[in-house]
C-alpha cells in the first residue's frame, strides 16, 4: 500500500507540473515495475512528445510495448516467436530511410543541464524566415558589428524573449543563437531555481548569473520565464516567488552594465503572465514571436524524428501538406505513434518491418493539433490587451493563418 501511495503522490505531482519530463519518467518506471504498462505507456508518450530522443523514455516505451504484447509464446504455441537475437541483423538488412522530396535535415542538439557549446546554427533550422530575420536585426547584427553600434550609440543590452505556442522550437532557436555567436549556452529551468528553503531560490538566481559571467561569452537561456517571473500582483499568497522575481530583476539590471558577454534569452508560452517589470528596457525588452512550423520546417521535423528508425517510403512533402497547424511536438507525437504501430506489428509477426506511410496515415487519423487552446487565449489577448502593440506580430499571424 505504501508503494501505491508513492505512485498517487507522483501522479498528483505530474498533474500539477505536466511539463517535467524526469518526473514522468520516474512515475513510468514505477508503473512498469508493477506491470501497469498501459498507464506507463501514456506517460512515456507524453515525454517523447516533448523530446523524441529521450533515452530513458524510449527504453521504457519498449518495455511497455513488450509487456502489452504479453509473455513470449511457448515452444509449442502457434504464434511465431520473436527472435531478439536476430533482430539486429534484420534491422541492418532494411534499406536506409527512403524519404520522398525531403529537405535538408535539422541537426538536433541534446538538452544539457550545464554550460555547453552548441554547434547548431540558424541555417540548421528549416523555414522560420521571419524569426531568423528578426533575430538578425534585433540581436545578432548589432553584436557582430560593434563599430556600427558605437556609431549609432546603441548597445546589445537587455534580454530577448521568445514567445509562442508550446512545442514550436523556442529552445532550439536559442541554441542556434548561441551557435551563431560562438558562445557558451546555459539553459535554466524552474527546477534549477526554486527551492523549498527560504532564501535558497534567490541564491540560485545569483549563482546562475555568476556562472554565466565566468563562462562569457555565454547565452543565458531561461526556459518558462512566465513560471519564474510571474506577475507579482498575482503572487499575493506566494511570498517566496515574489522574492524570486525581485532577485531576477536585480540580476537583469546588473547585466546591463557589468555582465559583458552575457546574452540573456528567455522563452515562454504565456508572455501575458510575465511580470511587466521584466519587459522594461534593459531586461526582456525585445520580443520575437515563434509561430507554428511552416511546411518546410514540418518536413524537416518529421525527417529528424524518423531518421534513426527503420523507415520505408515516407513522403515528407505529403505529410507536411497534411499537417498544417501542427506544432513540432505534435509532429514528434505522430512519428512516435507511427513507430509504435510498426513495433506492435513486428512483435505480432516476429519479423521487424520498417515504419511505412500507412503507419503515418493511421497516426494522422488519431492525432489532432494540440495548440488550439493556446490560440484561443492568444486571440483574446490580441483583442483586449494589445493597446500598446506588444503583440502586433501575433495579431498579424492570426490574421494570415486560420489555426485549428
């Protein structure tokens, strides 16, 4: 019973913070140990929708699939026995992924907990021409031309906030900026900052900025800024979070004068929940809207998530045409679902077969775009809270696109 209580507590924690992948993986591991494979599979799929390369989730996914397929048949059974010893040879015999009309692949970078030096560049990102142009004008161009900045008496001070629907590659864009600058990359999430001990969260903020200074030039990337820098007016009952916002404001202010070589970027799905003080000059004073992937980007994302799996005859151009309105995370989910179908068929037949277009077709009938609620909120924000023009780029996008 104690073990069930642990699972209930973890399930409640996941419900409160569904974006925390490691929490889901821990819960899925316990569920697999108790042979509750269907429940574990749902959590594995949620993790892989965020990061299709998550090694622990992929490993658990295989265990769930095998568990749901039932125990291996007996020697006298009529079902063919799956020969795992010969599986690797079968995979080697399968023709390399054959894609139709496929654009250049996006080179993915693993997420890291410490300071890293990404090699990703903006040219590795398919599509997203408007985002690249804005990055060049608002950040990269001035930094690359210090003499021009002196002439016009401007500086690269302050931070840049990437905002848009969830699962659309804001973190990948931030890494590409780091690669363009030849700078280190330090990614910070809410779990790296918040502590249950009084005063520790503020100390974490200061330590993070100190580490970025020591590793300059460095792109200091704050993920989920709305969680770290929530409107203080909405935090009347959360004194701890209010002090975190204040500490972040303090460090951002000092970054404008003493943090040479530290470029602060942030990402959020809900910029309207970010404390207005964080968007004043010298802080996150520039905003770039990162929209849903266009057709070129959708094809590249599909290829990225299928490139290390046995596939056959996948028409990426056709898939891209049929997935307008899907986020990058939705596309990863389609790839995972199609792969699960091929795995299930392989387990049933005893012969490994590649992922085919028919699997993708089936996955497309089962999966719908996940960003509809986000755009519903965004439309209300544009209609009622855009008097100062903060969300003009979002408003322009909504006028041009009909998002489901």
